[in-house]
C-alpha cells in the first residue's frame, strides 16, 4: 500500500495549498463574521477557484474535466479546508453530483447539464433530499412505516411531472444552478421503492428558493429551502427509472458511491491541520512562568494528542481513497472514516481552544471559528444513523 503522491497529485496539492494560503485564508474569518445567512457568500472566490479547476475536479476527462482520482480529490479537499472548511465544501459539493451525472445520467442529460456546468464558473449543484419532517428516515426508513421519509409529491401529466412540496437545509440551495431532487412517485410504498430522482434547473417555473438558513458554523456554505408549487419537470429529466431513485447511482462507476463520506473525512483533516498549526505557533510565541507554554508538559501532551489524532485520520482517509482508486470493493471503511472524523475534529479543535486559553475564547476569532465549524459534523449525513447502518454492514 503506497500513499506517496505521483506528479499529477502533487501538482493539484500544491495548487490547492497555494490557493488556500493566498486567496481563501485571508478572507476566511472576515466572511465568517459577516451577519446574515446569504451575506457571507462570495462569488469572487468561487470564480477564482473554478478557473483553477477546483469546481469541476470530479468530472471525467472524457467529458472535459480534470478527471482527478480519489487520492487527488482527498488531498485537494484537505488543502482547501486548511484555508476554510466551508469554502472547501462549497467546491467539493459539486464533485459529488458531477460523479452522479457522469456515471448515471444519459448522454442527452449530460449534453444539457454537464456541459453547461463545465462552461460556467458560477454553475453549482446540490441535492434536495431533506424535508422539515423527513431527515434520517430518508436514509434508514423504518420497515414498519412505508410512508416515512420525504413527501415531496410528483404526479405524471403526459411527458411532464408536476412537483409539489418543499425541501430544507439543501446544500448550495441559494446559489445552485441545478438540483437533483428526490420526490415521491408512489406514496404507498417504502421511500426506497417509491421515490424518483429528478434534475431541476434553477429558473424552472414553479420552483423557487425559500429561506436561507443562518448557521453557527460553516457560515460561508449555503443551505436553503427549495419550494415546489406545481413545478413542471420533463420526463427526460429523470435520473434512472421511475420509482428507482434509491438506485439512481447504480450506474455510477466513478466512485460517487463513497464520495460523501470521504468528502467529510478529508475536509476534517484540513480543519485539524489548521488547528494543529495554530496551536503549535501559539505555544511557541506565548510564555507562562518565564518560558514558552509549549515547554510546559500539560501543553506538550495536548499537542501530542492533536498530532496523533490528525495523522490517524489522515491515514484512514488516504487508505479509503487509495483503495477506491485501486478498484477495491466498497466496504464500510468510508463510513467509518466519516464517523471517526466527527469525533476527531471536535476533539482537536477543542484542544486548540484549550491551548489558547482565554485568548481562544475572546481574542482569536479563528480558534472559535474552527470549533463552530467542527460542530457541523455531528449533523452531517445522519451521523448516528450512519453508525447504525455501518454496524449492520459489519455483521
């Protein structure tokens, strides 16, 4: 098992590191502290990163994208997250759905949606699953409750489908150009048997953006409501088959099946790297009892733990990415890495605040930001439900 980077992987790593240091990090805290929900957003940083290939990194070369492998994607996410975790996620969110589009969509759909995505530096994507009364049961529907899960209704009318309902907390919701939306086409059966996946571009009549959510962490990253009021979608915009939404990614040979978990774990590595860097620099600069605090044993023990946890997570992330690039079987490791990242990112950012002491609470805004961003992991991808699902897979 060789985790050394090849020339192309090192190139992307250096490009991402330079962009994070020179473009993302200088505006990270400033954007985070802007009041409002949409207001922290900055199109300029998205355009700059897009021109360097960070928005389209997951698109295969056959369709004009960089065609980066999973090790490259993991490395780039980590480097961008060192600058700002939320900005890194704003870019990588598009890789998830470009994987789905390139692997599962028809040639006609790729022509209509993938090509514009590649051509437009402001073209972002998201997926509408979660609803006000449907979250974890979308991923793990109870066997004895066939009507559990999302309720957005889709009814066929000739060559069109009429969608009515709403989604909430949707990634890139206020800034997206295309959304993959899960809707009920058969409300009488389990959501996995009665759901269909639709492609809904912005500007579609009957589709609008509702509330943009103001968050404590990941404030740059946009989450919003999607509202559907007699929204008409052509049948040609269905991904896969009617009532086959749960299987819509079955044709995806690009690896999108594990990307969501890898994405969160790799991003967490970058946050931990940033926290370790801050703690090390602070421990060298600040003194207590006549010597740098880094020479005090209690601080040394905390620094040691931060390093060990970060490197353990990095190793797990690289293993997951490397195994997928080798064409290995899809096991539980990606989900386990995501679960591990949830615990590690919160521990490492808390230790960073401990080392900064009172300054971490009151003076160093970035210390507080890293902790607030880390909180988000407990709510991502149904973390508790994910642990239960992984346990069943391990039996």
